[in-house]
């Protein structure tokens, strides 16, 4: 067993190769990662085919925003699979998994701490802004609201990452979580209050309301799952099951969402473009209240 009193010494002794081998040999954890790499890659190819004939610049911007979600997922899940964005963390006193010992799958080695797939926060930090950009453009919202939603969204992910990586204090982990949830409520307000009115004026209320509800429900799911999983209350101690929960949310919140967006845009270019005066000009994005 590695006897270590600090995160630094654990990270130094557990190499990327160790993490790579662990993911490779842990069927539950590994499948939650490898299946998503395949789904993200196939989705990206399918979306490219689906949107191949769209030429309107504003419609293309929405489509590329939705496609970027899958592109980011391919890269970020590959980071998890390679062991690059996974670490072993020793949880602070008071956490349900404090003192946890992990046996690395397929290796004759145990380590102090629990596996943290902190790379997921990088996934969300780079992919969810594209989700909001697509939603804001479909709603016909102005650039200020879109920018506000994206800024607070990135704040959600950064503070979520801080909550996941903080090992100095159990209380501080939940403090970071509370900040993240506060930022989340700002985004939810924009999704539920501001953008529906914009979408009604833009004539895209039907598709926007579907996408809005899908996003809000699943994003609340992510937030609750964190609290239940091994990083939060650890009511679900298994890293693999926790990872599969996030992966299941991703399948719907990312790939199914992107399909709905792209399929709608492909079949409603005239509504999305707003006419010949729209497209690559700045008038294509803002729709002042």
C-alpha cells in the first residue's frame, strides 16, 4: 500500500500508466468512457452528414455549435481513457470516503484514496457553452444574454472542479458546490424566464421549449448525481457507477440534444435565418427586447 499523507505524494506515485491500466481493466468504469468515445465520434460523423446541404451562415453557426459538443466529448473522454485527466484523491476528514483504499484494477497495487475523474469538468466547461450558444441562437436572444449565460455556465464548471479537487476541508468542498449551484440558478433563470420570451418572438418557441426542458431536467440531474456520488455524500460509492450516471446523462444532454437541434435547423432554415438580412452580419444574433 502507498502510505501517503498528501495529495502530492499520491499523484506522484500513481502514474498515468497506472490510471490507463485501471480504466482498461475496470469493466464498469472503462465501458462508461469507451462507449462515450464511440458515441461522440459516430454522432459527429452523422451530424456532418445530416447538415451537409445547409448554406445559410446563421443556421451553420447553430449546427457547428451543436457539433462542437460531440467534438469536445471525443477529446475529453479520450483524456479519461488515457489516464491523463484521472487522479487518486484522499478525501478530507468528515467525508464518507475518508480513509478509502482503492485497488487498481488489473494491477497488484492498492493506493490510499479514491479515483477522481476530474477531467469530466473540463468536458463540461468546454462543451456546455456550445449547448447554450445553440439554445440562445435558436431563441433569437441578444448577445448580452447569451454571453451572460455562457460566463455563468463556465463558472459552474470551474467551481464544480474546485469542489471535486478540494481535499483540505470537507466543508470547503460543499462551499464550492454551493457557489456552483448559485451560478447554475442564474443559467436556469435565463433558460426558463428570459429566453422563452425571445423564442416566442422569434417563432421558435416549440422547439426551444422542448430543448429547454431537456436541458434543465438533465442539468439538475447532473447536480443531484454529484451530491449522491462518490465525490459528494458517497451514497453511491462506486466510481464506475458514478461515472456511468454521468455518461448516461451525457448521451441525452449532448448527443440527443444535438440531434434535435441540427434536425430542426436543417428542416427550418428559413425560420432560423430570419430572412436575407440575416446570416454572417451582427444582426443575425442579437434580437433586442
